C-alpha cells in the first residue's frame, strides 16, 4: 500500500508512528466528508475536461461504495494508511483501477483535509447548537414544573435578594440561547471553500473551476486568494472552540449550583436515583459524580482552545505539519461538549426542588424594604438604605 506522498523510498516505522500519530483513529469521523469533497472535486475535474465522464462516474460510485462499506464495518483506517485520504484513495484505486489515480489531480492533502474538516465542523456546530436548544427545553420544563418555588439569590455566597426557580432557570436559559447563537455564528468562519488551493499556491496550468465545488459542497464562498487557505488554519477551529468554552462555563456553573443545592446543609433539591453513584466504603452515600465531572469539563474545553491557539500562534505562512495537531483538541472539545449538554439535560429532567427545606433569611428582603420607603415616604434611596441598614446592624 502506497501513501499519497510516497516516492518509493522506505520510511522508518518509528517515523511513521510519530508522524501519523492519532490521525488514523481520529479520521474515522471524516470518511463521509472526504467522500463528499472528493466526489465534488472529481465532478469539477470532469466539467473542466480534465478527466472523462466515465472515470468520474467510476470514482463517484467507487467512493460511495467505500463509504457504505466503512459504515458497515468492513474496513478501518489503519496506521499503514496514515489517514483517511490515503485509506480512501488506495482502496478506490484497488477497486476501480487507473481511474482512481486520476482523482488527486488539482489538489493536495493540504486542501483536501481542510475541506473535509470544514464540512465536518459545519455539521458539528449545528449539531451542538441543536443539542443546546434541547437542553433549553429541559431547563424550561423545570421552570414550568416548579418555577414559583422561592429560593435565595446569592452574592458573595450569602443570601442577597429573593429569587425563584423560574428566575434561576431563566438566567441559564438566556446563557444557553446565547451559546446556541454563538455556535451558529461560528459557521461564518467555517463556511469557506479551500478546495483547489492545493498546497497553498494553487494549481498552475490547470483550468480548475473552484466555484463549482463551492456550490456543490454548499460553501458560502470560495476562499481566495489561494494563499489564504493555509493561513486561515486554526481560525475557524478556534472560534468554534471559544464558543464551546463559553458554553461549558455555563454548564459548569449550573452544575456547581446544583452541587451546592444537593448538599445536606442546603438540601434544596433531590436528584433522580439513576443519576447518582454509590460509595465504595460508605453504604449511605449517593454521590452526584456526573455534576462534578460536568463542573470539571470547562477546564478541558479551555485547554483545547489554548492548545489550538498555541499551535498556530507563531507559524509562518503556508502549510506546516504542526497543523495536524489541531484535530485532537478540536474533536475532544466537540465530543465532550455534546456529551455534557446531553447529560445535563437528562439530569435536569429528574431534578426536584424541595420547598420545605428552603428557608429565606429575613434580611433577604432588605432591598425591597428600602424601595418601599422610597415609594411611600419619598425619601432618597441612600437615606432609605441607611435607615434599613441600621435594623440589620450587628
């Protein structure tokens, strides 16, 4: 099996393992996207008269068959393949003959992987946004069930002003709506077609029509000039990771509240038995492990964003193999966010506030009392503030 870049020279096995890294495992999610990009590229080559219609049909049918057989578990991307691109092209050529060797005309692995990644990221951003909207439904359902239950509003970890379950839910729901909007907004940076930029300097002498693949793949625009494609690596990824980091912070803060409310000292809520775990030594314990892991997950998403930013921060223009390292933090953050959003929605469906355990300190109504004095006695707020403050002086 020959990799796309091989010239018949031997490659040390240790070098292959190091340079391929995790790609052969990570690229499983890109098979369908590389097939789409490759079919669009082949059809463009045919329309430009660079390959004939019969070869284009063979390539298209062969790629679709490979995608189906991959989904059926009939083959996997191996270390020897190195990545999804070699895995598909080598099998395609083996299956359909010389026509498979014509597919790579007018492109490089550099624009090929970037195309597949952007197609994937585009779907991932909308998928995650839809999951966040489903989480909003769970938050709204909790507010609908128990929105009138009074709870303390806290500042500095002290009772501050009266609140309700509805207000508590509403604050987070607005944050989640903002997160869904931000995820969809990341689409603007993602939705540019790099295909045909090749290694970053175009395809001299080949009459490619890059706008054909832009339309075929549903991109908003063709990235131009060709030198912009590699210079943009990491930008769309980092924008998406930033939006995920903000989302994960809100998930973590909600989890932190719920953890506090679940303690014996507060006992504001109960959790469904099926979302808590036991202790290996203490028979009485039911632990909210899932919420603790949710709280910790924001740190992982921050680290993924930092990793992506640092990989690209000091690179000169053009393609560099460093960029391969972007995949792992991007995929890790997306997967963690999807799992975290889904699990929090599930946990919320079983949350129940316990009004009998929720006691509001009388001081929590002090601000309301000051406002009443302003309304009824017509005195300045600062005077009302001092008058009420004296009642609570210790």
